[in-house]
DNA sequence: CTAATTCCCTGGAAGC
DNA sequence: TGCTTCCAGGGAATTA
């Protein structure tokens, strides 16, 4: 399930193969993922991929023609999507829904559950409706304790749901919210407005560390995530609390429990997290 | 505005 | 073996 580290891993894997290249062909095998895919066969060929960036969990392919900006291809991996670099001629696997080729090199998107999205916009990315209301990037300076404290005190939801809210901070899903709260010693069900500034300082620090560590290990592969080679990430071997219910806490040996918070399973150590 | 709930979709695991 | 049931998940849409 791609969260920020998995999308960042995808970006870093794919970008060197595609940056500066001209798109030669497009194949759409499944016309609709989360939404209908726009008529990219007619739009993209001949355009140059000027650069690829990530915002939240969106991959952004900036396309130009004769050095002039034309539009941005937006790819969201949903919960089961992945992109990889293949040869054009490589056999198509089940759920390979989309190809973008530059000569022999092909960006191929696979998405079994089809919660992903492929979109096209000519507008500046900041005004796109999916992007314009997003909170700050967690690895940026905008995401700091003063910001988090001011946001948290005007909301009344559990801290875990708060962290997973895109308007608060982007890119943090169930895995990294769960891990960060364990490392910060905060119970996932605690109301966000009821946490001291000191504890939120710790939380900001561990969120940044967990995300960076995961990026360095190529992300977390639980079911569907693979990098641009088709290799899995390795962060799942470092998971201390996510999915560990019933096992012993690595810090205090207490049995790890879990409960539903905001319709998501949330594991926690009842002794270490208050 | 916030918060709570439902829905989209399918593979894999568990239960019988 | 083969069925049925449940669960995972981001985030948009809907409702209160």
C-alpha cells in the first residue's frame, strides 16, 4: 500500500529512465481505474518528459513541446498500484493497465484493485482540485511542531486519524501513522487536541525519521508494492507495531493490542503508548 | 466549517 | 478441493 516512502521510491526509480525523454507511444488496457483515463494516446506522443516530481502520493510528469509547458500527467497508485520500468516487448502481466513508452523503454503501471488514477491537466498543479487543498509535505520545514500544535488544538479526533488526514499532512497512511505513534509513545486513540506540545515535538521528529528510514530501505512491501525493477521494499522487516498485534512489544514485552480507530485497524502497546 | 459513514475494487487468507 | 466470507486500503462523496 503505497504511502509516501513507496511513492518516493517509485519516483527515484523511474525518473532516471524517463527524464528528458520523448514519449513515443501509450497503451491503455483498462479504460477506467478509479476514474476514466483521459485520451492520452492522442495527447502524449511527441511530448517530452521535462521532469518528474512527487506531491503527496501523486507522481507528476511535467510534459513539454519545443521547451514550452503543455501539461502534467498525474499518476496516483491508490492502494495496490505500482509502476515499473520494462522493455516495450516484455510480457504483459495481469493487471498491467497502462504503458507509457519512450522508444524501447516503457513505464508500466500495474494496479490489481484499481484504486489508482491516471489524469491529465494543463493547469498549474497548485490549482488542481486534488492538490490544492493538501497539507504540507511531512519532510518539509512547514511540517513542524508549531504547525502541528495549532492544527491539533482545533480538532477533536483521535491523533491517528488526524495524522492520516491529507489536509493536516500528506503521505502518512496506516502503516507510518501506526509506527510513528508507537515510537512517540502516544496512544493512537488519544484526542489530538489533548496532547502536549512537548509530546507533539517528539511526534514530529519520529515521523520524519520513520519516513526517511523507510525511503532508504525502498519502502514497505506487504502485498503489492514493488520498485521500478520489480523488487520489493524492505521496511516491513523493521515494523515494530503495525500488524504485530498478539506479539510482544519490543520495548517492554507487553502483548500488543489493536482496535478499530476511524474504521482502520490500529495496533499499539498498552504500556508504552498513553 | 467538522466529523462520521459509505463506497469503490479485487486478491489472498481464513473458515467450513 | 472448492466454495463463501472477510479484510486490506486512500480518499471522494454523502450525510448529519
